[in-house]
C-alpha cells in the first residue's frame, strides 16, 4: 500500500494508521517517516511547532519494534543533529528498543564503536528514567488507553 508522506500533515495521518500494539507491519514506513521528520526539522524551514512531536512518535514506534538496526538512526537524531531542540528533546531511551545489551552488542558487532562507547557511558550515568518507565510514560503521553494517537489533526 502506497502512503503519502510528502508533508507533515500526511505523515501525521500515516502515524494514525499504525497500531501501537503491533507496529511491526509498518516498520519500513516508520523508518521513512522518522527520516523525513528529521530532515524536515534540520532543513531550511526548521520545522513548525505544530508538528514537532511526530518524530518522537515515530521513534517510540521504532522502539517498540525493537530492531537493533534502528539504533544508529535514532542515535544520530539525538547525538548527531544540528537541531538544538531535537538534540535536547529526543530521549536517548528510544535507542534501546532491542534491549540494552542487544543494542550494544549489535553496535559493536557492526563496527559502530563510537556509538557503542557513548551509549555504554550514557547507560552508566544518565539512565533516568529507567527505559521501561520511559516507555510506559511515552505511551501514556501519545496514546489513549485504547491505543488512539492523541496528536491533534493539522
């Protein structure tokens, strides 16, 4: 199924199609939305305030999928961005959807030594809130108890 992802409004509607209980069928689309949202935020327009949360929703859904290959994409949004709000506001917990050890092992096994080192250090000193508590909080923030995305229409 082809989905229009050409604008922040269309990406928001695409995010509404994803079941928070099982986002795996939309993995490829979520990666694309995440990348488009990051490019949009870091681009010449600098994003607009009404859409600022969409990258965080996409990151949370990628976290729930738990593919360690997404850790580099999420890491770059937090630690290699030119967007100050993204660098500060993006929660590093989102990087660990595959689990702490699995994520670090994947990074090490695939030659991402700098990322492995920085995230290992982050886990030692900055894991507040705990990743599990963070995930519950983010789900409650973005989704109703029935799993409906709570972002207003644009």
